C-alpha cells in the first residue's frame, strides 16, 4: 500500500516489518532482563519497567 500523495509506504506498512518486530522484541527482552537485574524497583509489571526507564535506569531496589 502506498500513500497516493507521495508514493511512500503507509506508516502502518513501515512499522509492520519483520525486521522491526524482531528489533523491538529483542530490545524488550533485554530491557526486561536489565530491570530484573536491578531488582524490579517499581514492581514486577511492564508499566513499572517503563517508569524505571523514565528515571534513566538509575534506581535500584531499596
């Protein structure tokens, strides 16, 4: 599918590539491993890991 105005792939098509899915999956697994190594300072949920990222991964379990 292309954008009729510019001849470019749609944003949905660009974001749905096997390479991008593999990259995001690998990134997520690595981030989750690092969060667990830090002691899950904000809890064991994905949302908690995202908060940890907002603090630049400087907070560890107290």
